[in-house]
């Protein structure tokens, strides 16, 4: 039995890990790789393994860097079942449909700007490719044991990262040998609003752990309230717009929740907040269908008070592309929340294109930005950026709020990994090399076992 690591290897994007047991193959996640456009095209179109040879798949959660290439996997011949929680199944369908529409729109936009002699671009998949993929999903509840391939038993616990996210514990059996393996997917944080705290994987021989923030500690959530209020108030005083790139799942809901509270507390003026992401609106509706997955406070709001904590009087939903374009002409101070979170796809790029050149405006970074993405360039203080094939100056104020992250920080990761038991090997994935090195150094004295940072395509026998 072995694991081969194909994605999220010393980077935070494109998660894909392949387990081979008894000659059968089980894929853990099938994420979209995000970064430079040319690399992104190659990495996402071509799989480093034969999709037809994969027998089943586990999906840890619905974020695109974990789920985004599933339609392409199916398109290229994968016919197995995809195991995830019912909430993840429902949200992933929305995410993949949106991803397909965005790809079609972006390709049409870019093709209009290409010279006649240049080869036209094509989307990696279209909305027609999503429905066949969703038919292969198998909604599986937390703690319900299932057998994805012969010789492998598994069950899910709550990762506390996004709605429906999972920690997976496996029992692998081959030729009389039994191995216990844990897979974090993305590990959440304690004490965040909306979701329950992450659970713990215990007593495993091997652990595949994310390491996104292995090199830092998050500020307390209170700093998010203060930082967000300060940025909004200062921009309001300048008469500008606040642009917030946001993942449609979890981060956008947290932002709406916090802004709602800030308005109620009169910590910010009751300015208009435009949610320019139809996907976020649809994802938010799913939360009300799974109240048992929410924390106690949010359950009370939904169930006892019969209120939606994401809705308030100055919130406006932006549905059509035409409505989105009109926001570029508004002169009133406002907040615009739009996808995608790393600024690589969707309407956020058009808002940035029309807002970055004005010092009146503010862009608030509230999530992790992978290397070579537009969001990362803004975070690192680029003076100019390329958006939709146009070079633009960055004069807007850039504010970074790391305290809103839904990923575990170094302290949480160390505590979780120690709690998994004495390991034969710890595999660090889904982290940049500096974060992995810092986390490994912190763990060296913990006597937790050998620490491995696999490269792309590296196979390890268990």
C-alpha cells in the first residue's frame, strides 16, 4: 500500500493525493490549481495519473482548490463514487456550476481581445460537464463508516473549516497488514463564529496534515472586528469604496455576520453592502438547511429567533452582470464583497480593475492568497498588476486581516498533530515551504515521528 502526492505539494492549491491498496486506487480531493494562467491551464487540463484507473474518491470539502477539477476528472473517464458529507455535496454542486460558468465567461471575454491568428481559448469544463460529475457523489454522514474501495474502511469527523468539511480516518488492510491513516483536508480554528470547533483525529499510524499557516499565529477574532471597522470608517470618510475579495463559502458568510454586528453596534455607518456573488447567496441558503452543523449561538439565531444572521437592511444582492457593472459607476461610499477569494476568477477582477487606481478606495485581504495569484501580488504590495490583460497602477489602500482565516494556525496545528498519537510518519501538505519548515521545527521536540514534506509525484510506501 502506498500514497502518491500529486497536488498541494509545498504549495497551497490543487490538492490531490492518491492511495493505492490491493491494486485499487482512492483519490483524496481533486482541486483546481491556481496561479499563473499558463501553468494553471496545463496543471488543470492534464492529470498526472489516469483518471480511468481511479476507483473512488474522498472529497474533504467544497473549496475549489479541493473540488474544482472533479468535472474534468469525470470528463476524462473517472467512474467511481465520490464520498463526502451531504452538505459538501450540495455546496460543491453550486461551486462547480459557478466555476464552469466563470470559465465560459472568462474565455469569451479573453477571446474577444485575441488577435484573429491566435488560437481561441477553451474552458477546461462547461456547465454541461458538472451534472454527470454530481451524479457520482455519495453523501455520507459524520461518523458513518463506509468502504470506498476493498480493504479500506473510513469515517468522517467535523474539520470545523467550512460547512460540511471533514477529517477522515482510514483503516487500510492489505495482505494481513492493517494501517490507520488520518487526513485533515483543511483544519479549521476554534472559537470562530458560525461553525462548531474542529474535532480530533486519534490513534493513527500516519497523518496527512495541511500546513497553510504553519509559520504564524493568528490574531484574535476581536482584531477582525476592530480592523474591519477601522478600514470601513476611514474609506467612508474619504468617500471611497471598500472592495473585499472573498471565498463564497464560509468567508463571505463570516463577513456578512460581522458587518451585520458592526452596524447593529453603530461601530460603522449603515452604508450599503453589495454582495456581488450570486454563488455566495445560494451557498448562504444552504446553511439554514444544516443547523445541526452550526455552533450554538448561530443555531439559536436560526432556530429560536427565526432570523438569518447574514441578512440586514442595507445588504443588497447583485445578481446580473449588468447590475455588477453599475457598481463601478456609483459615487456613494459602500462595501463590495465579491468572488473569487484569490482574485483569479469572476467579478472581483472587474471591481479591482475599476477601483485600484483611486487612493480613495480600500481593498481588504481576508484570506490566504496562493503564490503568483493576483491576490498575493496585492498582499505583497505590488505597485502595478495585470488584470484581464491590462496593466494597472495600485493606488488604493491595501489592508490585510489575517485574523479572519478559517485555517488552523501554528499553535492549533501543533496541538492537533500531537493529539493524533505517536506517528510513524507525518506528511505535511497544503503549505508553502517556509510554513512547512517552521511547523516541522516546532514539532521536532514533540517526538511525533518522521516528518515528510512530499514533492509532486512522490510515492511513499506504508
